[in-house]
C-alpha cells in the first residue's frame, strides 16, 4: 500500500481569528515551495474557497471511518492520465492504445469470439460509473486537445456509458489500481450483444466488425462527440 512517507508537504492552511473572539475571520492556503537550498518556504497566501473546504471535510470523514489504502505498493501504469483517489470524488482516466482486443459476443450478435482491432480507447470512471470514448491517436498518449469520439462498441449508450445487464458494478475495490482492473474485466469479459441507442459509426457497425478482424479500425468511420480530453476533464471536475 502507499506509505504516508511517500507524500510531500504541498500546502499549509493558516487560520486567522478575530482578537478577543472565538470566531474565525478567514482561512488562507499557502503553497509550500522550495528555495535553491531545497528548503521549504511558504508561498503567497490565498483565501480558502468553499469548494476546497468541502473536499477537506470529505477527506477528514474518510479518515474517521478508518484509513484505507488507495493504491497497492506498485508503480502506476503509464496509461493512467488523471486520478482523484478520494472515494467521495473518485475520478480515474486511462487509455488503451489502438490494437487488437479479445472480444466475446452473444449468439444474437452473430459475430464470432476472437480478436478485433480497436482504435485507441479512453476510459473514464466518475460518479460511480464508467464511460468509454474512442480517439484517433493510435499508439500515442493523448493530449488535452485530443478529440473524443463515440467508442465503436456494442452495449454502449449514446452518453458513452455501458449497459451492464446483470453485471454488478456497486462493489468496486477501494484501491485505484484494483478498480481499474475491475472495470476492464467487466468491459472485456462481458458478452457484447446489441448496439446502443444510436450508431457510434458513420456506417453499419456490424459490417465494420467483419472488417476489423483482419485490418486496422478505419478511423474515418468514427463519429465525434462534443468533447476533447481537456473539456471532458473540466466538466467532470465541476
């Protein structure tokens, strides 16, 4: 598990009280910086906002319930793009580069189980659920300006969320790395069965699947969403 000694002092709160009064006048946040001698010093103070105060309260409530490790004692996967480990505000974003994916299908899908070539995929855990998007980045790491497309997957709604059927997604692990494995297992071990509420590709997705067993996914078939990676991050952090 992650050790507390692995963390660095990054910020200090200063609480100012009125003289001869028990009331709190205001609270300031000071970033902790390093001088040329590698010694800590306090940066310029700024008022503590309500949003940050609420997050602090949530962290305290978690500690009151007993400390739970958010990571196993391993190096983080380089495909992870963004993490907020707090269970009350859990956010995990990671990606898969373009390449073959082992897929399972129900009888109704009329597709054979096996490897299918997928475009780069972006996975977003927020608000207790998972959304999946496609990207045209190939093997490259996405950037904030990277455009997001609808993922060319069955069992996917128009909001890029999954139709899980009978799969239970409530009992997720506390550790971030284990939760990633949890979601990936649910996605790629499920039997894909049906298209979502609207087509995620410009032509028939089922016909595209017949092609991508032996050739790369045709990027020109992807349909854009309204988001870039940067705008999506901004939205889910609100």
